[in-house]
C-alpha cells in the first residue's frame, strides 16, 4: 500500500527552518515538516522555579499550543475552554524533558528558558517538529547569553531532534503525515541525540499490538530521520 | 515631537495582506500593519448558538489570542492560566460586533462563521489589524459558500476596517505603534465602513481628558486610514 | 416616535443619591437613575498592586456585579458560574479608568481604593450610574483619609460622571432606559469631566452604522447630561 | 457580662421587612435584623432540575451571596475568585432545605422557585435573616402563581423562620450580632416552624464544648425568637 | 418497622479500627462502621496558615473525599469536575472544627496537622466515621511529635467521636446505614466528647419537622454511641 | 551497586491481588506491587460518549488518582486544587489505551466501562500496577455482563499487564520501587500482552541518553515481568 503522499517508506517530508522568525524572542524559528508549521520561541527569564532557588542551576521548560484553525476542522481554543487538554500537557512535558536531556543545567546560572511551541498549521508530527525547532530556539537564546557575556559557553551537550514512525498499511514508514497518522496501526515518537543515543521513546499500538521486530524497524527509521534533522539544525544555527 | 518611527502624523505603517495563509480554514489571511502580524482564519460551522435555532438567521463571532512571545516580553499563555483576560474578551467582542455591523445575518442560513484572530507578532494595533483582516477571512469564507452554491450571494453590506489614532506628544497621529501606544495621552480605535459611516468608536484618555476638537481630529485621521485599508481589502479579495 | 417613558429627548431620568448608604465602607452611596439602582462602596487598602510597590503612588480600581434578580429575568450568579463575563470585565475596567482620569495618583500614598459597584436593580444605564456614584464613594473615602490626617488634601482633579445616549426610533435621546437600550440603533456611553472634557467615548452601531452628524448630536446630549450629574454629585458630597 | 448592644438576653434586634423591594422579582423583600440587611428575591422558572423531569413535582432552591463591602472589612468577590466558598455553599443549602421542609412540592407543578438571598449589609445572623426573608419571597411568588391561576392554592404547609442563639460571656443570648458572634463560646442556628416544630438545628462549640442544659436553654430562646419572626412574616404578607 | 439490618434501635454497626494503616503518614487508621470504610491519615506540616504566623499557635484542619466507586453507583471524581461539592466542603469543615474543639492549639508550636479522610467504601455515616477515625490519626501524629521530643505532651484535652441518629419508620435509631439514611424522616449528626459534652449538633428534618421530644431521644442515643466509640478509640491507641 | 531492596536485577516485588475488594463496583481488585497498593474498580455505564452514539460500539476508559497521603510527603488533593495534573492525565490516558488494545469494542454493545484506579499507597510503579489491576476489574465487570446474559462472551482478546524497568546504578533492573525510580538514569514503562506483543512503550532518559543495547535489555526484562503478571491475573480471575 503506497503512502498517500507518494513518499518512500524511509523518506521524510521537506524540512525548512527560518531562524529568528519571532522578532521579540531571545531565540526562535519557524520550522516546517511539510504542511506542519510550528513557531518555536525561547524566552529567557532571570528566575527559576521555587524548587531551584539558591541551587545555582537553571531550568528549561516548554509550553505547547495549537492555533484553533491550525487543524483540518477547528479545534476549540484552550484558553476559552479554561484548561489545557491532557494531550497538550503530555506534549509540553515531553518537549521540556527532551531539551533538558541535552542541556547542562549548571551552565547558565539561575535562569529559566521557556520555549513556546505554537502550531500555526498542523498535518501530523507537531510534537516532533516542536522538539526539533525548540532545540534551535534554545541554542539561539544561549548564543544571546554568550554574546552578552552572561555565560561563558553554550551549555548544550549536543543536538536533540525528534521524529515519528509508524506501521502504516502493514509497512514501517518514517515521518507520518496526518493522513497516515490517523490510520496507522502503530505510532511512535522518538527523541534522539546527534550521537544516536535515545532520550525518549513512545510507541503505541492503535490497533493490534506490535512485535519486537516491528519496533526495531521503527527505531532504525527514526535514527535515520533524526540524523537528517540534526543536519538541518546545524545549518539553521549557521554551524 | 517627531514620531519614533519617523512617520508623518497621518501616515500609516506599511500594510501587507496574504490571503489564504491558513491551508485548512474556509477563509484566511495573514495581515501585517508594520511589525504587527495577525493571522485571521474563518471557520464555517453548520449550526448556530442556541438562541438562534430555528430563526433562519446566522451568526458571526470572533475569538482573539496572542502567542505568548508575540510581545516584547513574554505574556503568560491564557490556556495555562485557565482564563481569558478582560482585555482579550473586550477585543473579541469588538471584532464580532464590527463584522456583524456589515453582515446580513439573514443571508447565509443557520450557520455560524467564527473568525480566529491570532497575533503572531505584536507592535501596537493588534485589534485594528484583527478587524481589518477578519473582514477578508469572512469574505473568503462566504465566497466558498457561494462557490458551493450553498448561498446565492455574499451577504456583506460593505467593507469594515479599523484603525487606531491618538494624541502623541501633543499631536494627533494615525495608526499608533507600540512605542506610541504606550505613551499616548489619548488613544482611540475607530471601526469604519467603506461608506465612511461609523460602526464603533472607543476613545480613552490615558492621562489628561481630551477636548471635542482633539477628538474630531482623531476621527478625521481614522476616516483617512480606514479608506486606505478598504482599498487594501479590495485588492486582497481580488476586487 | 415617542420615548416609552414619555420623556423628552434630552431629558434624564430622576436621579437620587444617598451618600453613606453602606455602613462599613469608607465611602459609599446608593445612586438611582430612575429604576436603575447601584450601590457604590469604596474600600481603602493599605497596599498597592505589585507593579506599584515602592513607587510612592496609589491606585484606584473597581469591581462590578449585578444581583441575579436585579434584571427583568434572572441572570445566573457569576460566583456560581465560576467566572465573570466579558461584559462585567469590560464595565469594571471602564469604571476604574474613568476614576483614574480625574485622580492624582501621587496624592494619597501607596494605597489602593477599590470601588465596588453592585447593581441592586437594573433598568438600563448601570455602568453610567456606577461611574457617577463611584466618584462620590471615592470622594467620601478620600475625605475620610483627610479627616484622619493621613493625606493633606483630596487628590481629585475634578468630577467625572457618565451617561448613555443613543439613536432611538431615529432620534437622538439622552439616558436610555432598558426599553430603549434594547431597541436602540446606536448606543453610546460618555464619560465626561465637570470641565466638559472627555475621558472616554464608547459608541456602537447596533444596526446600521451611524454618521458623524448623529454622533455629534449624541455627544452634545451627553455633555448636557453629565453637567447635570456633576451638579447632583456636588450636592451629595455637601459641596 | 452585659451584651455589647445593651439588649436583654432574650431580646431580638429590631426586625423590619419591606415586601416587594425588588421590582422585577416574582416575590421579594428586604429584611433587616438590626444592621443586618438581606435582599431576598424569588424567581419562578418553568422547568425543574433534570432528576425531577416528568415527576409532576416542583423544587425550591436558594443561592446566597454577600456584597463585598457588606462586611466590616472588605471580603473578596466570589465571582472574581472564581468560586463560592464552603461557607456560602453551606448557607445556601441550608436555606433551600429549610424552605422545602414547609413546602408541598407536589403543589405547584414542574416549576423551580429559586430564592436569591443577597446580603447588602452584615452584622451577624445573615443566614437566619435570609431564611426568614426567603420564606416571604417564596410566599409572594406563590401568590403570583395563584393570581395567574397557574396553581389553585399556596403550597406552603406553614411558616418557617430562623434565629441564632449562643453562649456569650457565659450566658445564653438570643439573636447574636457580629460583636457577640465573633466572641461566643457556642453558636447555634435554629430553623423552626410556626407550630414550634424543628426543621434544622446546628450548634457548634467555638471553644469549650457545651452541656445538654446549655443547649436546651438555647433551644428555648430560639423558639421564642422564631415565634416573633413568624409574627413579622404574617404582617409582611398582609396576613 | 424493623431496621433493614435487623439491628436494635440503639445498636451500632460493628466498629473496627486498624491504626497505622497508611505507611507514610505520621498518624493513620482505617476505620470501619460496618460497610463504611474510611482511611484517615494525618500529615504534620512545619508551617501554619498565614493568619497564624508568629502567633505561637498551631492549627488542625481536615480534607475529605470519596473514591468514585465507594458509592452504590459511581460518583463523579471531584478532581475531574474541577471542584469540590458543597457537601464535601461542609464535611471537611465539620471534621476540622470537631478536632479543634478538643485540641490545645497552643500546645504544638506553629505546626499544621492536616487530616485526610478518604472514603474507601460508603454505606452511610461517612462523616461520623471520619471524625472518629481522624481523632485517632491526630493522636498518633501527636505521639510521633512527643517521641521526637518536639513537644512535651500530647495537646489533646480529650476524645471526640461522632455518630448519626435519626427517626426511621417513626422510631429513633442509632448509627444509620445507607438504607436507613436515604429514607429517614429526620437525620442528625452529633459530635460528643468523652466527657459527654457536645461539640457539634446538626439535625435536619428530611420530611416532617421534628419535635423537642424526638430530638432529645436522638441526643440520648448519640451519647450512648459516642461513649462506645471513645472506648474503641482508647483501644486503638493502646490506652 | 545493589538494589536498595536487595532484590536481584530481574526480580519483581511481591504481587498480591484481592479481587472483589470494592463491594459496590461491578468488578474490582486491590493490587499490591510490594508497598504500592492500588484499588481498581470498574463501573458499567449504559451509555457511550457522544462520538460513539449509534455506532453499536462500546468504550473503555480510565481515571487515576492518588490519595493525598499515599505518598512519602503529602501531595495536594487534586480536587482541592481544582484540576488534575498533567501527570495524572498522562497516566489515565495510558491506562485507557492499554485496556482498549486488548478489548473487542464491538463485543459489549453501547456501554462504557470506566475503571477507577486509586492509589492507596505509593512506592513506585503506580501506573503499571494500575494497568495490571485494571485488566482484572475489567474482566470481572465483563463476567457480570455475561452472567446477566447481557453479552454472550467476554470481549477480551487477551491479557494486558505493565511493568517498569530502568537503568539503576548502571544496571538494568525490573520493577522499580520509589527509591530506585527517583534515582534511575533511565526509566521505562512497558505494556505487554500475554502473547508477548507490545501495546505501549515509554522510555525516558532522566540523565544521560541511553543506547539501543540498554533499551533492548529493558525490553527483555519487561517481557519477563509481564509474563509473571499475566500469571497472577489468571489466578485472580480463577482461571
């Protein structure tokens, strides 16, 4: 069964990144995985959450949101409903953990960097685009602190990027778009460093449970995808 | 006292409009007043609020939001705080009223058109850009209904656009940017049709109360500005 | 078309003011515009909001509410619904701004005066009665601070009062009651000082947009109304 | 130890009742127990809560609120805080139960009568004044249904009134005002019919637990007080 | 009319108490009144509410909850609904007051003891089981403070226990189970010390108001029941 | 580095299961993984969520909560805070998905089974104990429907159980307790069927990212653990 987009099984959508998209943010980019567009903006706050006061350590956290009409049919505005959904909270916790896995929290003083990931347009894979773009926003914000001589060096241990994989029509495929995502038998999100080590694996059987063999194939695809994404990140930060 | 931007007193910021910016929405545009960028997206819903059921009439409403880092310093996410601010509610009520003032509510059946106005970047005048762009999104959504032969004609009586004016440094100026807005003695928002009639006037003394004469000068500037904006709208809808 | 109440176009409803109505408040009055009755009560707080700490300045703010059965048919209690409506928030922001426009915020130390405007009975014009009565409550609270020698003089630059005007049955009329308000083509609220200068203008086309000429006639009526209200205020404070 | 007000131990505060105080309500009164003033307003709703649909029975319920500056020092507005306190909920549940104890719920069809009890000024005993006044508002609302021939007779089995008693300075006293209430060793609220039977007893030791003998003396006082209040009710409804 | 359980009118359900049920709590027990099972757990907090800071006094408070399926048919989870019901708030306020009535608040420094009473299974009388069990949890927590030599002695003036009584089928009965509770004409909860003095009385006519004589019979039963409960408490704390 | 509990790396804590623990629930058990105790209770509802009406399909969902003092130090009650945490929502979504992965949703009509998983005592692994126990509660509830002849057969495709694994002190270990969980370098939760296929994998690097090899070792341990848990399930349902 061919992919709706005609892509090969291990082919990602076109990735484009516009660093500095948000004029006011300390670091930002607009990242596009095909028709999925996410604006990632980092804000530096000169204070940490209460449990870190006087610890000498900083914190990195994330918030996530979708514009109401980023989706095929309109999604209610979370601000109007008065609370964030469980899905939103899961995603923003995932983004934060992923970034912290490659950040030296001792390396930028008692500051909090908050990354807002707002989905301007959604076509599957918003959380993986968010993580990949958030890393760039974070890097740019750290650059600003280095430029101002507030910190001596960028406290990032490496890159982190994320991609989805799934079993679609019986075959493992890389970087699911919405048409695939809503029909996949199994759906996984992988957060992987530029060294190929793993920060986070989330795999879910939407229908029939999956086998070890299937899972390992997804993992292989994810590593290929994240390696490509780290390359995009390098270009975006001028590296 | 010259304007921070160097503009003449009756000179607007550069206006650009990208219709169709949001792929999934029935009508949309990204509107820019200088560094103020608002994404306006119209969604057609095949049902009306309870008080209009079986009335044969439709409804037009709006929601408004700002991305957390659209502002100079980060603003808390309303979805995370669990409620919309009074300011947000004022603005979305204003957008809705302004659009309804030029819409024939009998002309599109029992449907609701909801316009989401989301501020991607803020530099003063977000509510006036929202109204001006929302009219385009609404027009495009109505076009879609006409194309589908769901309604016979676009049920808009005319254009509506909005602009701010204020007393800055003692002089009346058109289209305040953030640097002016936060220091103006008087600040007004005007919602005006292409016929030059008035839908809404909101004028506030931030410091010293203002005189009739000053107010009339603001009104004159606003009419000039809205006439220009209607011209931009015409081009955006291919008119 | 005659007014439902039989009043002349430029005739206000009977205004009565009972200063000192709320025994516990530092300043208060019950103000009546015909069948619209609002209890305005000022509370002096010996602390300011966070953004004014150590500024040497005070703050004046307002809250607004309606008793559930102040209205023709019962309105849900906002405390039971768990949030204040957009309308409530708009009104209380308007009352606060109007009072601050005639208050010298440097003149009463780091104190906050909070004015509660609670509608006991509603028949149109609750926000304008609230502003007019709130000024009295504020004046009386400042008198109390002067009496206690906490401040040297009443830090009010002048009076402020408010009135509604509208186009009803094609004609401009002053001080709309509920029967007029719910059928007016255009509806405006004007906040005006005793010197005749303007603090706030809010005018809305409920149906057909209005012309400059119509607006100017509303403004003329509003000035007449507010001048009368300032006279009532003077009597109420024993001036 | 004399009572702060100089009253005898079994002496109530002056009670006054203004029936029909709220112009729009189907039944209402302003009831005063000395400086405690409560506006009670009944609204007839032509539908019952879900669990009574198609039962042929009606329902009586109550809501309670305090104006923010009804109290000695200002109390936060519950609508602004976004929820009703536990105390508010206790009181409104008590008022509803007390009224239902003397109402024939089969006697007025599938209607709900909602009684709003809003404290305009507080000086102790707001819940007992509320119950006593709510009965009058309820009676007047039922009169209106009889007048309209919607129901054949007033479906009230009898009167119900309420009063507080307490141990103050070691002695039992009737109808505590705020000065007593905040210093009483024991505080009780009694809801009693005109036949002298009991609907509700709530007695609480604020300090030392109380004895049976003390409790029985409070009960005796309460019966005397409620008998007087039923007399006031009779006059208020023109009986 | 016999009791559904076959118990005599003055016969309580079987009471069992497992002290130390919650491994992590400073004091705890699982208390059972027949099929009503409540877990009471005391937590010692080294800080008091704001109004007691620098007073040298401590505070005792309680929270109450029911597991969703503790009841015959499932009850919505309060955490999911986003607020605690009025009933929950009434009960937790009652538990707190009852405990404070026998606690010397000067005797354990500026600490707060918070008792969580969570209903594992409900069959009537959850609030009375909660109070009776909470006293044990509180005692055990105080024991822990004495052991650690943080306080010199257990600051409890005596025992407090609670039981319900009601008029069921025309007869006064002790310790209502759910089958009785939902059909009782009158229902009362009594909180009584080991000395037989009264902390709290709450009696409610669910149908016909009740007489003094009936009430006194309920009080007599309650005293008998609480005396037995104090005996159970003594055994549970090894006294 | 030895495990704090002295267990071997692939050794689980003692598992005990008491089926039928909750008297009122249609299916229930108390499941213990060592000192982690979770009460799982299934409620059958004769209606489905709106999106499934008239589909002929049923739904299985879950809610999760922790008693405030189930934890080492007290956790705030979510009902009192007015919302469920992101963690709570993640867990209850996970439990629901896991159960649905082995349930034939066509096999029990338009019913919803809701499983409440309430943590009575916590010592690590509450979500895995919840899933494992929830399956038993679900099975028992289905048995009840079969007994009542409401459905012909139990619509479960197989067992599902869950266990945590992690890298602790550099070594892979099975079934982390709290002491391990709070210090693990990597932490994973695995949801596995009795056939050894995978429903859900969640693995997170708390510190250093992990390698493929490490992950595969965790997966191997998890399979061993879940096989043992399925055996416990079989016994608990009398199979």
